[in-house]
């Protein structure tokens, strides 16, 4: 039998792109080409295997482990007597790995996918809508398609620091599957991955040193939130701020990081090293230039508001992209939304929908949690609008008082005249849940006045944090 080489649709990736096939496309031939993620090139994308899902399972465990540290002020005596890392790790991946294997088997063998051919390997363009596929089994073939959907994701990067690659550091791809907890861990980076991992490993008893080039961690957050997180996290771990790392060496005892701060030499030692300085889109692996595809300076595939891939600044016929490959946000909920937009637009080319009509929220599951949506205060002031800013401390609401929370707050920014909500920034317990009230308001056009005055707010529940901040904006 001759292998099929031309398809109606070529789908690259198995993260959010894996939701693309379905009954509405049963009449079209689809080839799904997936390189996989991590050292083992597993099916299913970053979120399921290496990102959102396992990290949050570790975060929940870390929250339980951290509880004894806060028990004394409530008149309780708790101790963390033992951490069984293999049991923690195996419980988490014992749930995830079967989902990964089942997802691949479903795409390969299930009758629902009779129109789909799954190829495991790396796809790279050799021309417009023409792909070379190098299989994990060593096979090679050329595939063409009328429509190409790119969801190839991203991967961690190692900065060009002398000796870093030779020191064999961990990234988020590998750190969660280590055989044993190190006594000490240095984390190079200060963004989302870095602060979440710092919380996880510190809670499990590891001595953590976080190395940041800037003075504050999580600089993508509002400066007030970033400053507060720097203070609270810095009380739990060793925080080496304003440190420029110049070299890394692997030794018999672990790793050594050499750097300088304000002209002075600094040496950081740890048993293991995690590099968490960012991720890069996999556009280079796809060799998108061979298809005339435009990219941004950071490697992102450029798309328009309908997720059509651009070439020479104009949409290329039949080429679409979604998720980390093209999005500056690198968020799973954004990738899922973009996949739905791409699917609709391919099925209904006469009714194109935009993907940029809603504010994009972010959540960080460190301790305390951080969440934000919309403009920060500086951006709102630069917009030229007259604004009002409300700051409400957790300690000033009944439940926050009960928790004796002294560090968390909500900051909401609104148009002074209309009370349109322009941005919201939270740090504290359940911040990633509480902010959804404001995301919904911003997405549906409700103002601060609308949601503050047209519903009951349960007392003494945590949403009063939002209510009281909103009331400041409408006085």
C-alpha cells in the first residue's frame, strides 16, 4: 500500500492542537505530526506533561507541607516529619502518564480517528504547505496539505552563560522527575516557573536560592505586587537579587555559579541547579522561513487577529497557528481559546472570528498566589485616561482577619468617570480564584459600579476583598 503524502489538513503538535480534530472534520483527511515534549518526546503537550498539570499537583502538595510553618500563631503545633519524594512524584506521574499514553493510543487506533494519520517525529517546512517529517523511528517522508495548523509549542532555553550547558542543569522538563530531593537547589530565573518551583521545593525542605538579575521577582506583575512577593518569598528562601551570573561549573559537591553584583564577585553553591529563564517558540525546529513565514524577534510565528499566519506582512493562504508557537502570553487558556478560533475559522471561512476580543488573565501558583488581568497602574496612567486606584488589604476583611493574613492585597484600576475596570492585580490566598470575578466583569462589559451594587456579597467570605475594593472606586 502506498503511504498517503497529501492531506486536507496537516496538524502540528499535540497540546491544545490535539483538540482540533473532531466530528465536524471527519470528512477531511488529517495528518497529525507530533515531535512530543521533554527528553522522552511524550505525546500530549507541555501543559499535561511538563507544565500546568503536574506543577499544580506539586503546588497542592507543597501547600500541605507548608501549613505547619504557619500553624503556631493559631495555637497549633504541627511538624513536617517526613517528605517521601518518590511517593509524591510517582503519585503525580502515575496519574498523568496513563493519560498521555491513552491520548496517543486514541489518536492512533480509535475508530473516531479513521480520517487521521498520526506521525511521531519532527516536521520542518521545505516550502509553502510542504513538510519534511523525520520520524522518531528514523523514517523520512514528505507531506503536503491544503491547510496547515501549527501548534508546535515552545521549550525551555538555556542562556549563553559560560559552562552552563556542560553543567547539565535541570529545566522544567526534568526537575519534577528527579530521583531524590537535593539538599539545596539554586534556581536561575525569577519569573513564573522560578517562583512556583521555589515555593514547591522550599516547602518540601530543600534549601532554595533564587538568582535574579533584577531587584524584584516576577517583574511581569504590577510593581506593587512584584515588590510584595519579593518580600514574602525572600523571607522563606535565599534571594540573590541584582546578580549577573557569568559562569557555572559542575563540581563533585554539586554546582557553583559565579557572578557579580555592583562590581563585587558573588559565588553561589548548591547541590542542583534549575534554569528557569524563559521559553522559546519551536519555530526554528519547523524551519518556518522555508515557507515564507514571518517571525518576531523572539521567534514567535506572527499571526493576525484571526490566527492566520503572516508572510511578508500578509496572511498566507491555508496556514494557521496557535498557542506558545505564536502567542506572546504562553498560557494554556490562551492556547485553548486560539485553537477554538482556528477551528471555527477553518470550518466557517465566511464568518471569521477574532481571538483578541477578551482581556488575558495570568495566575501564578507560588505562595502567596498572584493573579492579574488588564493594565497595571503605570500603563493605565500612560493611556491618558483619568483613573482611580483602589487597594484593599486581606487583613481588612473578616475572613482575611481570621486568617491573620498581613501581606495580601487586591489592587483594582478603573476609569474615574465610567468606573470601567481597566486592570486588577491580586496577591494572597486564592488570588487566582478571586480574580475571576473581575475577569468576567471586564470581558462582559460590566463596570465596577455594576458588579459592586447589583448583587449580594456573602459575608464573611473572601470575595468581600473584591467588593470592598470596588466600593472604593464608586464613592
